[in-house]
């Protein structure tokens, strides 16, 4: 039985649902639920009613509602592509109903940006005892970047020492200011303090304060800034030989100028303020006026390049590789009507789900992506739209920064 219930009907979900719909060999029935039924119905019409056989309204913050829905649908697996706030209620509902779980982002409490796995890792024993599996972070970063690390460790190194994940969006959507995935989560991530792992401890930096101009294959030179990203936490835990692990993301000057102005006037705050007798979080209001990331696909041009520089030891000698994917916004739009950031997240979610349903990646407990054999996942990336390359590099261009 390979019936799946997808929760959330935004940009990433549109790719997950359409890719699953294209692959009846893995997914024989797709059900879709979200806060706004009309968005589920629209996506169902686009993906085909013969493949998306049921749509439902659900408040995924409410465990009782989720349990009732899961009992009605009886899926083998819930694919959670709602927001990080819903991870724990959905995990609770999966435990209550005996269903496997997958997501693309770590749980976040609403009132403070944390980007850490502690809450979800605390579910490990309960999932294990129930004979259920939860796969965390099956997007691109986290997700593919974790699998790239596991693949490099398996095939290229005896020991990994240095790791720099680099995330470049070289595309142009023509908007003055827009985020490529949920604006609330995206802006929380970027405005938090920077953090990286070095010599056994986390080191902090001011937000967006460390810059390096980096040359990306297929894109060219782009300003890249050090950020904290959640996969660093699980990767350094699971590869304890790592001496330094960092994450870098590209931003254009116009994007950063907008962000600084908005931050300067308090519009990126998640602390609610009183507005005409109503409690409103400025960031939630900002999300409501920004372009919906799912709507950016039309006319979006250019490539993304996300990859990892890894330096380590093989047969007693130091070596460095760069392992990466280029993804073309326009090609994603032609295939599934989405931009590349939704696509690079949705395809890995579909692949993780397919491996779980086929029992290729299946063990009870709560797991991160790098804890499984990377080979079948890497094969499916090539097969389903995210081909990757590995190149030997003389020296990591970020080594001295
Ligand atoms: P969107 O905002 O486009 O979509 C989120 C969806 O979740 C919306 O349909 C929304 O409903 C629904 N939703 C929100 N709250 C609830 C609720 N309480 N009950 C039911 N449904 C709810 O976000 P994206 O598609 O851009 O992102 C989806 C997820 O993917 C996020 O967790 C994001 O962090 C993650 N992500 C991961 C990446 C990776 O590489 N690992 C990269 C990019 C994103 P409504 O339409 O009514 O608002």
C-alpha cells in the first residue's frame, strides 16, 4: 500500500504533489490537506483528480483534527510540507495513528527562531517503540546537502575534516523584493545570528556580516554570506571528525537593502504588537503583503547552484571535492509550473517518500538524511530532475576565510 497524505498546499507542496502524481509506481494514491481547501482543490485540478483522489481542510496545529483526518485517509506515510510550526502536532498525530512521517524543515516554536532539532530528536524512542519512522529534512538544504555529505564520506574520504555548504540562487524573478520560500520562515532564518562549527564548538557572528565573493558553476561570481542552517547541527553530530562546518547563501544588494530597511522599522519581528486591538506579528503581516513564492515561477530566469565543498583525508592524503547541482528556474516552470527553489525542495521530499515506501530507507525511529545509505537517493536525484556532479578541486575557495 503506497497511499500518501500530503499536508500543506504551498509552493513546495505543488512540486511534491505533481512529482508524486507522475510516479504511480511509487505512489498509488495521493491525498492532500491544508488550511485553505481552495488551494488543495486548485492543486488537485492541476495534478489530476485520478491521482490526487482526496482533498481536505485541516488545521495542522490541532492534533485531534489531524488524527481524525489520518484515520479517515489511512495513509502509509504523511508528507509534511506545511510550516515548521506544524511538525510536532503532525508527529504526534502520526504516533497516535501508526503512520510514518517525513518533513523538509525542523520544528520551530512560533515566538523565537531556533532552527534546531532538539524537539524532534526527543521523539526518537517513541517512534522506535511504535515501529514507525520519521525522516527529517528531506528537502535540498537540509536534505540533499546531508546526503551529499554521506555520499562523499562513503565514496571519497576516509575522514571528513572541513565542510562548506554553498547555496546560490542565480535567478531573477523581476520583483523588487520577494522570498523564494515561505517569507516568514525565510526571513527568520536570515535575520538570526550567524553560527558555524569549529574545533568542537559553535561560534557566532552578527547576522549577514561575513561575506565572500564566490564563483558558482553555471552562475558566476556572487556575494555569499555566512548563515546558520539547520543541517549543520545534524551533520557535525553524525560526522564527528569534522573540524569546521559552515553554510553560505547568496544575496543581492537590493534584497539586503530591503531587508535592512524592513528590519530597521521592526517589520521582521515575530513578537506580536497591538494593532487596533488585535495582536499582529509584524513578520506575519509582511508575509501577507509580499509576493507568494509559488507565484514567482512565470518569467523566472537563471540557475540555482547548491553544493558542498568537502576537504578530508583519503589514503593518507588531503583532498577536496565540490559536489553540486544546478537547477534551471525556467525548466522547472515548464515541467511542473514551479520555480527552482520549490522544485529543489519538492523533488527530494518525493524521493525520500519513495525510498520509505519501498522499504529501501526504512527503520523505526527519528532520523536525519545522512543516516541512510546515500546511493539510492543519489540515483533518484539523477533520475527525477536534480542531476549532480562531483569535481576534484585544488583548494576549497573558502578555506582561508
Ligand atoms: P508556503 O507558505 O508556500 O506553504 C505552506 C503551506 O502550509 C500553505 O499551503 C499553508 O496554508 C499551509 N499551512 C500553514 N499553516 C497551516 C496549518 N496550521 N494547517 C494546515 N496547513 C497549514 O511554504 P513553502 O511551500 O515555501 O514551504 C513549505 C515548507 O518547506 C516549509 O516548512 C519550509 O521551511 C520548507 N522548505 C524547506 C527547504 C529545504 O530545502 N529543506 C527549502 C524551502 C522550504 P495556506 O495556504 O492557507 O497559508
